[in-house]
C-alpha cells in the first residue's frame, strides 16, 4: 500500500482495535494480506476442522455473577465498536465491557497462556457487563500440566500479582474454564513457494 494509506490505517486501526474487531479497515486489510500471500508466495490453503483440546466456558457451581446490559451495536457490526481506553492496573490484564458470552470466549481465546480455543457453553444468551482482571504473569496453578514440568527460576515481577485467569473467571464472573475436547479449525498449507523479487 502507499504511504498515505499505511498512515491512515496506522492511526485509525491501533493494534488492540484491529485484533478485537473494532476497526473499520480490518476486513480490507485482511483481504489485502491474503492477496499478497497468494501473489508473492503462491500460497494455497484449505481449512480443516478436527477434534482437539479446548476450554469450555461454563457456568460455575453456585451460578454466574453477571449483570445484563444492552449492546450499543449489533454483534455483527464489528466496525462500530469504538476502542476503549485501558483502565487496567499495572501488571494486570483486563477484559471489560458489555458483551455476549460468545465474544468473551473469543477474547479469552486470544490469551497465549491458555494455548487453546475457548468455546462458549454457558447457555447464557444475553449480553453482560464483564469486568475481569487477572495477573499478567505466568502462574503455576494456571494449568494442570505445569505440575509435571521441572522447576525453573521465576522472572522478577514487574507489577502487582493478581489471580490467575482460571481463578479470576470463577471468582469474578461465576464462570469456569473447563478443559475438554471440541472442534478446532486449522489451516493446512497445500502449496507455497519462495517469493520472487519485483
């Protein structure tokens, strides 16, 4: 793209807005990238859905602790979602806003620490006020598999340590992340070549 378009995208589509679908230019940018990969790398892909490890977002024992809200936009109108300024305490991660459970599951799926897709199985159909705060740093109780790993020196903490994502979801929202198996969509590369010079 030319410099003026790149500057426009950069100003109006900051990283967080692009990642979470609050950017009016997101779809055109993705299509441009797909076209570029196909043109320069002769890239061909296919999608496959297989059963794999996921987290099911379910209502915890005792019930959900959520208040309903009204979405200021249609769930399909992703470009209408204005980026919200971060009010997260230093050293913490936050997920906040009025959202349906499917969108919360999508937001949780972005967390690299989980390493799995999160699927909404709460059965809750309305939108709810979400205020979720959890530690930014790795915690030993975050995954059952961690207990089998050898002990390693922990990096120094750079901010306040809050609850793990698992404890935060349960204690703050009355929900639970349950390890299970579910449909996972993957991309299979059918063909790719070294790029040619222009």
